[in-house]
C-alpha cells in the first residue's frame, strides 16, 4: 500500500514562525516605536531599538565588526555597492547562475554587470572571472548559491591581485561557512536576504556587514536620506568618524523595528535550522553517491548550508525523467534550466538585461559603459550545460525521519530506473 504524504515546503525559518515571533511583534507595538530611530515615548532616539540590537547580534554571529539592517536582500546589495563607490561605467562580475537581483543591483547604482561562468559547484568559476576582468572592472560579486559557498580563497586572491573589491551575495547561505569563517565576512562587504524563502526570515529584509568603519559610514549614508541627524543611540562608537568621512545624500532603505524584532528571534533559530538541513542533506547525498549513477554538485566546503541536494544527470532529457520519477513518488524536484522554461536565476532568462533595457530614454546606465558588453543567451555555455542537467531537490529542516526515508527510497528508485 502506497504511503500518502506531503513533502514539506521550503521555508526554513518561515515554517517555524510561532509564539516567539508573535511576542516580539507585540513588544514593538506596545513600545509604539515602529521606526528604528524614535517613537512617541523616545522622541530623541536615546534608547537602542530592536534593529540596533539585531544588527549587533547579527554582526557577532557572522564574524563581522558591523551590520546594517535594510529592507531587502536586493537593498543590501545596492547599499553595499554604493558603499564601495561603484558608479557609472564600473563593471562588476556576477555569476551566470544567481537571482537576477544580483545583476539588477549593479545597474541600480549605475554599474555594468559582466556575466561569468559557474563551475560544478554552481558558484563563480575563478578561471572565468579572470577572463572577464577588464580595465573597467571594479568588483567581483561571488554568490553562495543554494547554500554553497563560492570558492572564496581563489576569488579573494584574484581580487587582491587586480585590486578589485569583493562583495559577497550571501542571500541564500545565511550561516554557512568557508574555511571555518561565516560567508559574508570575507569580502569588503557581505549582503544577506531575510526574504520569506530564505534560511531565516522577516518576510522581507536584508543585512549588510563589513569590518570597515568607512564602508559602514557610507552604507548608512546611502540607506537613509537623513542619516546625519539621527539620535544618540545610533552614533558611531568613534566620535571622529563623522569628522573623518564625508557624508552624502542617500535613499530610504531602512529596516523597520518589527523586522528587527522578528530577525532577532529567527537568528536564535539559525544554528538549529542549519544543523537539521545539513544532517538531512548528508543522508541524501550518500544515497546519490551510493547509487553510482550520477555525479553530485561539488562541495566547496563542508560548511555549506545544506539547503539543497543537486546532482547532474547525463543529459537534459534524463534529468527531466528523474524529476518526473521523483514526482510520481511524492518528491518535488526540478531541473534548474529546462529548455523553453523561464527562471530568473539563470542569466539566459534575464531578457531585459540582455536587451539592455532601462527605465530611461537615455539608456542609462548602459550608455555609460566604457566598452561594448556583448550580452548573448549563449555567452556562458558551460553554465547552461550544467544547469540543463542539474536536478535540484530542496532539503527543508522540517523533513521528518519517515519523510527522509521515503525521499531516499524515491531517489534510489528514480536514479536506478532513469540513469
């Protein structure tokens, strides 16, 4: 008799929202301080708020000197790029496999995204990055896709050799580590997302981290159009900072207090979520390895977040057949780049960017490019080959022992019959 069951959805932190989050939200409502800087009972902002506390706790957990709460992961990238001084015509190397926001954030500050290949870890290929560097390259943006750290030692060496900035997009890998250090803490700037699908969530939200006080100052200026007059609780620890660094007008990308309160609760859940995902991922990886049928995605470091199981079928047809076989046994999986289907995580589907469409008639920022960038659907053939054969399976931390056993059985069956 076939067991009826439902594979848990992939909302790692979101599935565990409960009483603690409810109490945190009520704490903010009771305080009547909804903006991070002040409220009716603290008009001068003399007290630390939820976002202040969340920033301190997040920075400590991520091994960084400073953290800044913002409205989204995309905002974190934009603020980080602005802090680094990326502007019109500056090229930033991004991977062929990442959510389109990585590239659109570059455009938002006037930069030009240059797309490089990924390797079989599905993160930036250092060799392709070397080939993509030009005289106008200013930064490299490694993305820790599907919880897997990019090859940060090699990418950092390239950045150092060419005097480039490194901005880490850790949106999908909060809490993952590389060589024993949290991802996001290697680059000049690290950017995180707290969107609903991410490992920990505030619904929407993001974090910027850095060890550099000047970059923190610049990030604060950009994320808040009135950063210069904020309350005493938000002043820099070093009073000389505001005399040393030059302020400039910014935007409004501030994290609200409710998000800060939710983030503090979720951050307390992070290690448990990671432990459970890694344990379940290890079981499923062993099943795939034991089958001897297909290669697994390369693991750059055992500190990966464990959010996804990825392996490569011999060809796109068999990859899709494996997905269908798994679905027949109740296990949802997908091919990362099925032919004729759209996915914003694959550069070939970034149609507006490839066509150099912008929000203005002048074609800015592409009109400011210092050389011709040839965006083509087939410009990263190795990435498309890997993604067209890649079978992806979410590994939620809520997967029970029975569900894990059923998934393992389905995997063995699908690989045996289709590969």
